C-alpha cells in the first residue's frame, strides 16, 4: 500500500515514501535549469541543491547499528548545517520528534529522507506526489543510492565536456576549476549512466543540455513521459526556474534569470586555449564521441 508524499493514505502498519527521482550529471550541465522547470509542475517538489545525501547514506550504512534516535538526529543535523545545502534556510528540529515516533518497521533511511523532503515541502506550502533531487554531487553515489531507492529514476544530463570545463573554470574556489578534476567529473557522470543502464535500462534516461535549451518543449515532454507525469506548458516558464529552486540570488546561477537560449553552446571554441581543448578532447574522446561532440 503506497504512501505518497503530499498525498498520503496511511495504513495502520506501514509508512513508506515513494522513491524519489534524481537529476544527475557532471555539474554545469543545466541541472538547476531543468530542476526549476520541473518544480513548476504541481505534482513535483524539488528543493535547492544539497551536498550531503550520498554522505548521509554512507553514514547510515556505517552507523545503522546505533539507536534510531541517535542516527536520525545525526543525519537531520547534517541537513541543518549551512555548508551542506543551498539556501534551504529552515530549521528541521521539529522533525526529530516526528521521526522518533515512527513505527519500528518504518525506521529506515529511505523514510528518513522522505520525511526530511516532506518537511521542507510543507514549509514551502507545496503539495506533490513525486519528489526529486537535482544535486550534481549525488552522481557519484548512484551505486549506493539505487540500492536504497531501487525504484528511483535517474535523469542524466549530458553537456559538451569543453563547455562544462569552461563553466567550471569561472567559479571561484571550486575544485573543478582544475581541468583534470572537471574532466573526471564529466567522465564519471557517463560511467554512472552506463552503470544505471546495465542495472535497469528503464531506470535512467540521458538528456543533452543542448537539446534542453534548443528544443525545450520536446525535451520536457520526453522527461515527463519518463517520470509518468502529464506534460504542461507551465514547465516552459523559464522565468520562474531560479525562483522555484530558491537560487535566483546566487552568482553561479545568474544565467537562470535570462531567457532560455542556446548562447552558451560552443563557447569553448573561442574561450578555451588550444592546449586545454586538446587535453579535454584526448581524455574524453570515447565518451564524447558517443554523444556527437566532435573534436572541432
């Protein structure tokens, strides 16, 4: 008997959240744009980025032998640290008592995460049937997450690795400003796509950033079909995307305040040095050519 976020039918024996969907990829690949668009849908809730979900799962696996009260409090506290989320700006303290009162068979990691996301949605007066996450760092934990959320779906965003590297190079203090780190992130995202497809071909779809900005309606229709929700034209209201995710004030997402366009496609051709282009081309060649990103 399913119990959906925001639309609950509570049984007297079971409390179970529907598995979330994840928007993943290398970063600087349009995940915030897509998340903001999908957040316009009345059936969906996506919070701003978090950087802790994968680490929370590792903590759970290491400390699950501890009391529920202790481990659930630790994980909730992790989500309350400012450095671990992007503009969540809400106290989760009331949630600690709420999860403590769950029935024993409902005291598990997936329900704990569902409770955290539901609590945040309630604070934002959001009612929905499907929740998701659009944090690129989650990409590196797909193998662990799919074990915990076996019915999850993954939208893997792919963007030309040279534009990804260029975009990262403009962010102060980000480790992926280092070219080799940016290349690793891009290649790893493709590896995770391949892993998911081997695990279950129906659990993952890849979307090219270039298609999202050049053909947004067709691309969003495909995504809605994948998520089993009805497409609506409201998703195209790009002006709300940054606001929908609470990141409209952040410099690294400043482009979200502009009209959707293809102007960021291929900037690497004029803004990256020949040396960097050659390095990226060499280290991404096999994966890059699969998606039609040519050398020049």
